[in-house]
C-alpha cells in the first residue's frame, strides 16, 4: 500500500523533484571527529564542574544483625569533594547521534555516620572513594520549528564498580553494615544523581549554547541570511552534518527564490575540525536579495573620480567619443547610473567562482536646472572572477573584472561608435565601482557560528556548485565579569 501511495504521489515526476529539491540545503556545516573531540574537551570540563556540585541526600534506615539486634543508622552531610573524568570519548553513531563514553571516573566524598543499637549510640566521620565509574550518554540532536538546533539526552547510564569506605575509629562491624546496607543504597543514589546532572547540563548548558547559532542573521540595512536548519543534524560514521537553508533575503520584502539549491557532493576531507559548504545557491540568493532590495544601483558623479585621473565626467570629455554631445549639451556635467537589470548569477566550479554580470549604464547630462537629460543607455558585460577567504568568522571576497564588453541599448543623442567608450568605461568600472564593491565584500557575510567561536587554519577550495571552507575552531570562554 505504501509503495502504491508513493507511486501515486510521484506520478507527477515534477512534484517528486520539487519535494526532493525542497530538502537540499543551501549551506552545509560538517563537524568532523576532530571538531567533536575539541567540543567534547570543553563539555567534559563543564560536566566535571557540575558533578562536583552534586548534592547528595542523607541516608538512614534500620538493619538487623543476627544475634545482635536492630541497628539504626544515619549517613549525613555527604560532601562530594571532587569528581574526576579523566577518560572519555565522543563518537558518532550513524543515523542516531552522538555517544559520550566516560570510563574510570572517580570521586571523593566525606560525611558523618551515626548509629544506634539498643542503648548504645555512636557517631563519627568517614571518607568514601568511588572508583571505576562508567557513564554512557547518548545525545539526540534535532531542530525545532524555528530551525534552531536542539540537543537532548536520549539515554544515560552510570555504573559504579567500586566504593571504598574508611571510617574513623576502629569499628569492624561498621564496615559490615556499610557493605551490606548502606553501599547498595548509596550506589543507586549516586548513579541516578550523575545521570540527573548529565541531563540537566545538556538542558542548561549545551542546549542554550547551540541556540546561540544565529539562524537568521541581519547583515546590513538591506539583507539578512537565513541559516535555519532544514533537517535535524545527521551523524555519519565520519562526521556530523548540519544542513542549513543558506538563503539571503531582502529585509524589505522577502520573496520566494526562483531557483533551487543543488545537492552538494562533499569531499571526504576530515583534517579540519569544521567544514562549510556554501553552495552557488547561497551566493545567488545574495544577488537575488540585493537586487530585490533595490541595492544594485550605483551612481557615478564627477566628484567620485579619483585624484590622478585626468578628466572630468562631462560632455566635453565624452564628445571625444560621442561628437554630437558637444553641440547638444556644451560642457555640461554628467552622471552615470549603473544598475543590474536582473540579479547577477554566478557559477562555482573546480576552477573557481565566476560570474558574467550584466550592468546597464544610463548616462545623463546634468542641466543647469539640475534636472537630468538622458543621453544614452549602454549594456556592459564582463567576466568577473572572485577570490574568497574567511576573516573574523565572515566569508570575505574580492572581485576581479576582466575585459568589458559594451553594447548600445538606446540613445537619445543619435548613433555613435560604442567601442570607443570601452577604455573610459573600464576606468569607471575598475577605479570607482570595483573598489567600493570590494570594500563591501571585504566586510563579508557572517558564517553560521554559535557564540565565542574563532576560526583558524582556514582552507578554501572550489568544487562543482559549491565553495568548501575548512577551519579549526577555538572556543573563547567568557572572561570574568
Ligand atoms: C569638462 O572636462 C574637461 C576635460 O576633462 C575640463 O577641461 C573642463 O573644465 C570640464 N568642464 C567642467 C564644467 O567641469
Ligand atoms: C567571458 O569568457 C567566455 C569564456 O571564457 C568568453 O566566451 C566570453 O566572450 C567572455 N566575455 C567577456 C565579456 O569577456
């Protein structure tokens, strides 16, 4: 029945493709075993501290000793002096999650004892060494309705294989009492308390920390990035993979992106702690969002021409290429308005990241009344390549523009040889537009990182349809307040 249902649902192939497509992430975060080991180190240090704070209740009861009678005992002021977790490891459980196995943990406690037998009362203190403690924790990672990561303890078990007690004074029978009556109760109590602490640490430390991942990051006045999880994280034998939406959106009006994210074929690299796969979808939604936000418009006026460039942006300069301007608008200042008629679309392949943007250049004469007289509209295309890097947790880039090609789309001043404008337009593009664009790209766009993470040892590689960034991670603990 299920197979038939599927066949019916997939009868329309397009629908199946759309469903398959909907789950592709635009951005993938891969945490390798090296990354898990690093996170694990910090997590164990936190857990060790929390366990040392463990509060244990008093234990009291009656115990019947043959030929002697009933002993009333009470163990109080149990104080955990330390809890050490010297050996532990974290491992990936494919399709399930993570497992933390702690072995040979040990703890030191002290406390007071009090006994009453017939009319005899006595009391004193004792030390306890709890040894060979094994703790196994299964963590389940997920995502909530807002696409934030979640972490929960799926399972926890603690086994204590050795408890050594030392009573002050010489009361042989106390050891007997302890072994037979108190130790089993103490062991049960400690075992369940350890798992309670584990569960509460996951809830109160790990979960809130994971939730510092900014799933929607506002990046400037125009756009934001949606880094929400598209599915719960998946554990494989080698890594923990987190699929994120990886989509830029216009803050003013978010609209559906008209192209789908493609599947990313991650290489098996694993020597860095974390890898980021930024798909061409991710970058193309950036172009789409900024275009939708009306941000891909740029005006060039005479005042922007850098020092050292020997001409002004006016009709006197341009009449060398468009002779009729001299008569129609003698020595009149000009303005160029650059805009993208459509969102730029880039491609990523093993050779790098490249795009061939189309830019409209509308030239105006600025009349004495300061109104604008349209002169001509040029279409500019060029091959642009990009260099990408990571700086302060941001993807940064800089563009390099190749030879530009111009075409005349419309003229209000009659025809002219467009080709002759190539070199002057090259100057505008390379010395005015590009430096400003690159200054913005140099500020970059934030990577999806939870709080207090720094990246180092950056690796940048291009693959078919995505950019692979590798890095090692450093966690900056919060300083003293
Ligand atoms: C126009 O540009 C020419 C040459 O670049 C310059 O000599 C002239 O002074 C400029 N005119 C105005 C009004 O700026
Ligand atoms: C861009 O590069 C392609 C292939 O290398 C070439 O065919 C095309 O003419 C170039 N376009 C421009 C505007 O230089």
